[in-house]
């Protein structure tokens, strides 16, 4: 009898423990992707200001910022784990219902930010602007479809 209670108690404790662990994993995943977006937005807004003319055009600085955006654009996605539609997040549930579309837009951003680097390296502000707008369309399309206001 004692043994059975003991086993039940251990089972209960173990499952409570792994649930807490699972919650923690999800919380970490959400923080990870938000941090990646926040960092990406730092370098992104500098280029935005340049394109909009509120920041003097410094071709070398733009190249460095564009490379950071390119690198950071690879990082948010691993934070979109199953179950992470709940919690402190603005991500819509649709991400998991229409995963193909979400992944397509994520890939699109990677391609467009690589192009942004290539165009920035040409040091032609007109080409920079075009590449920037193309990448920006991906940001807004994805936010419209998959991010809560
Ligand atoms: C494939 C979809 C997708 C693309 C592309 C995308 N985002 Fe997002 N973004 C999201 C989602 C979803 C969230 C909400 C994340 C959350 O709250 O868990 C978000 C959140 C953010 C946030 C807020 C982060 C925070 O701390 O809450 C910023 C800033 C951001 N994105 C900037 C950008 C910029 C800039 C681009 C383009 C260069 C971009 N995003 C491209 C899906 C995307």
C-alpha cells in the first residue's frame, strides 16, 4: 500500500515538474523570438531613416547594418515552437494553422535581406531603396497575417 502511494506521488511530482519545464521552454521560445525581432528592428530602423532621408547616407554604415539585419532575420523562427501561441505574445494562432504560408514569408525575409546586403554593397541609394521596400513588404505582409495589433 505504502509503495503504491509512493509511486503515485512520484508520478504526480514528475509530471508537475515536466509541465513546469514545458511552460518554461515555451516562455523562453517567445522571449527568444521577440528579442530577435527587437534587435533586427534596431538596425532596420537605421536603414529606414537613411532611405527616408532623415539620416545622412553613410554607405559603409548601411552595409554593416544590412548585414546585421540579414543575420538576425534568421533567428526569430526557432522561437515559434508548438504551444507558443499562448502566453505573452502577439503571435496569432494562424501561424500553426497555416504553417506553410508563415514559413514561406520567413524564407522570403531571409532572401530579401540577403538582397538588401548585395544592393547596399553597390552603394547606390536608389537600388538600396528598392531592395529595402521589397523587404519591408515582407515585414508588413507577415505582420498583417500573423501578428495581433
Ligand atoms: C514571417 C513573419 C514575420 C516577418 C517576415 C517579420 N515579422 Fe516581425 N513579428 C512577427 C510576429 C509573429 C511577431 C510577434 C511575436 C511575438 O509577440 O511572439 C513579430 C514581432 C515583431 C516585433 C516586436 C517584437 C517584440 O518585442 O514584441 C518587431 C519590432 C518586429 N516584428 C519587426 C519586424 C521587422 C522590422 C521585420 C522585417 C524586417 C519583421 N518583423 C518581419 C512576424 C514576422
